[in-house]
C-alpha cells in the first residue's frame, strides 16, 4: 500500500475557481499532474493575497485556504503573516503536514520557515520569477540555511547564485501534459507574442521587428496578447508606424484562447529581457510553434528554438524562418510527469533539519 503524504503550498495567489485559467497555470498543471500520477500525495494551499475572499474552498481535489491579503502594506502585511502562520498550524492539527512548500522567495518563504521550525517539518522553496533578482527586497536578509531550494531553470539558478551566493538543491522545470499536443499545419498568423505588457518584457522590440519585416512581407499578420502598463505606449507605436493592419492587440485572453492562437501561429517571438522559466515557451512548443527568444529562462538551441543574442538577431532569424516552410510538429521537452516525479522525490527525501 502506498503511503500518503500531505504537502502544504504557501503561495501569494491561487486560482479563485477551476475556471480561473490565467492564475499560475504552471501550478495548476503541477497539482493536476500529481493527482494523475501520484494520487496518494495530497495538497493543501494557503493563498496569502489572491483570491479576494476568505471562504475556504475546493479546487479539484485540493483544499484552499485564502487569506485575501490584497497586497496591503505596512502593519496589515505583518498581521497577514501572523494569520498565515496560525492558519497553517490549525491545518496541521487536523491533517498532519509532511512538508511545507513555499512558492516565490519572499514572505511565503519567511512564513513557511517559521512554521517549519514550530511543527518540525521540512521546507522546500521554489524560485519562481523575478524573486531571484536584486530588486527583490527580501533576498538580502532571507535565511535559507534550512530550506531546500528548487530552481525552474539552469539560467535562473545561475542568476540566483550570483545574487545570493548560494547554489540551489535541484533544477526542476515546470511541466506540461503531453495530451495537450495538437498538430495543425494550417497557420495564418505569422508572428505571435504573449505576456504581460510591462517594460521588462520589451514588446516595443516586437513592434519594431514587424516594422522591419513588413518591407519584405507587406501582408505579414501578427498578434500581441496581453495587457499591462505598456499597453498605450505599444498602441501608440503601432499607430506611429502604420501597422494597424499587421498587428492585432487582443488584451488578456483566457488560457484556452491563447493556446488556440498558438495552434494558428507559426513563430512565437518572446523579446523579454528576463524569464525564470517561461511557461509560455512550453505552451508554444507543444502547440507546434517555433520560438525566437533571448537566452533566458528555459531557452535552449534546437530545430524549434532559435536564440537572439541581440536585437538585430530577432529580425534576422524571423526573416530566415518566414522565408521557408516551418515545421508545425509539436514538441514537448518539459513533460509534466518528469516534473511531478522530481518533486515527489524531494518530498520523500526531505527531512527536518
């Protein structure tokens, strides 16, 4: 008989319901994968800030305890931490926790660290995104001596090592399920970009790329998915360069709509200056797209992934790809089963220090 384990995730946010596809899709896939491959491992979730409700609920088989902190600052933040610690101890009283798993380096790590010592269970922390950069105010003073750290890419682990002077204990990519593979050779969108429209993602490069390509491909069709503080600036550039007929800005879309667009598109352009992993990479590859990106996150060179070492490389590579027949075969270098197996091994091997 398989021995069951109870893992408690501490995260800033979690889907409000099973239709909340935009919230941390990689965590959603992760939990669904565990239910499929290792159903004996049970999860609970304490969500600090989102969703904005305080009623406990079920997400698939997972018990979720939202605290609705709403990213409030100052004293409210300290009160939230106390509430989180109390809630985790209460959960442990009626369903013994075997491991605490915090997501993002910051307040989640601080909370899980304190409870880990109080209830004598191991603590695993996953480095998620910009939390490994020097801009993370928690990074300098976080105590990580008794924490097992998992990075989501080699690139991210190297950035973390430079900024914190510590190696991670494991590198585990976020996974995507093979059953999402769909082969669709008929694709009428030439370039697709998708993500948060913030300065770090550098989508003005995408618009300038189209401006260059239009000289050789006047009917080029491109789509930019997402929303954010750079939206009006990007709309202005599209108007300035007379690209309204070539670039469609969709705003935020449900995840299934984005995946549908991927199955209609040839090249995924991702000009972001930084990614920890880039789950959108995995989604693009599994839906048959060819990627042009910087050397960031999970990026690696292969017949479906081309690395731009500088801004000019984006137009050179895109030009080369558009000039020939691009393979639309699906490719999954990040299988979900591999991800959950790696974390299951960590959960089984972790001992309280």
